[in-house]
C-alpha cells in the first residue's frame, strides 16, 4: 500500500469538501479550489476526512494513488491556511518596490522588471529586499516564486541574486583560489 495514498485526509473545521464523481471542490475561509482527477481513482468522503482508493497494485495506480491524495490535501491546506513563499534579494543595489498589485525589480539589469501576479496570488514587499508570494493554490504560488527567482538567480561566485529565504547558496572559490 502507498504510504502517502493510504492516509486519510483530515478536513478541518470550516472547510467543506464536495466529491462528485472525479471532481473535487474544496471551499474554505480563504477561497475555493476545484480539480478533477483520474477516472480510475475512487475518492470517498467519510465523516471528517477524505479517503482515496486505487483499483489495483499496478505501478501506474500506485503513482496515481499518492498523487491524488497529495493534491487533495494541498487543496484542503490551501483553503484553510494558504501557502507562502519568501524570496530575498541579496546584493548591493538589488531592490524591489510594490507597484499596485505587482512588483518592480531593480536587479542590476539594463531595465527594471515588472511582475504582475495572476488571480488568486498576492505579492507583498517587506523593506526593499524581501518578497512574500501568498495564495491558496500551492502550484501557482511555487510557479510565480520560481519565475521571480529566474529573473536573477543567485551567482555561485558572489552569492548575489534572488533566492528563497531558506535556500543555501554554496559559493565557489574562483580562479584566484586555484593559483595558491
């Protein structure tokens, strides 16, 4: 049995999960998410939890079992608590400013980079070098954070760039360390 797939998904107070066939709709205090899943996975709503079952022990069904359970759990967590990714700008002259609902990045390029969030995602600027990406959809939050980081990823020699707040950048020694 899949270790992830066999676990029941607890539904917290204030969250409503509706299962109709293969479509799952989750409503909570932060919003509403809906998604349809593979036709062979059976999704059952028990009292206070959601359970995902698979029809056989084939490799494809095992993979879909854990995936389906994780996606539904991410939906439940998203509408109840939400997701946050924090990015830090490291380097002299690296700044970010709020501009309406989006942000403007000044990261030593010949131009400023404007980033506008899609619906359901909010961008918050803390100081002038920290960005918080918030939303209820885990995939969308991670995607936007990755796109912001892609503008100027951390340099492996100097450490400058845009990085996740918990990211560790291991610096390389460079040419001068090799000569010694």
